[in-house]
């Protein structure tokens, strides 16, 4: 009997299916983690921009020529 004619043993096929499911689960969880980290970074950048708009800009005083907040 040739090896070509023999079907794959069920245990090996089952192990392959379990391994494939583990890889898919790992990839899914990694994608969720990366997206969560990217969302946190985006929100932090937006919060930083909001805080920078609270900082008063300097304007030149026409009489003295000095720059003052305002």
C-alpha cells in the first residue's frame, strides 16, 4: 500500500484544526489589543491638543513692545 493512498490519521487532522483555532484566537486578541492601544494614543493626543488650546498665546503690547499673555 502506497503512502499516497492512506488518508491522514484523524488525530493529526484534529491537532491541525486545534492549532489553527489557537492561531486565529491569538491573532484576534492581538488585533483587539493593538486597536485598544491605538485608540488610547489617539485620545491622549486629542486631550493634549485640548490642553494646548488652554495655554494663552503671547501678544505684543503696542506701548512697550513686550510680549504678554492675552
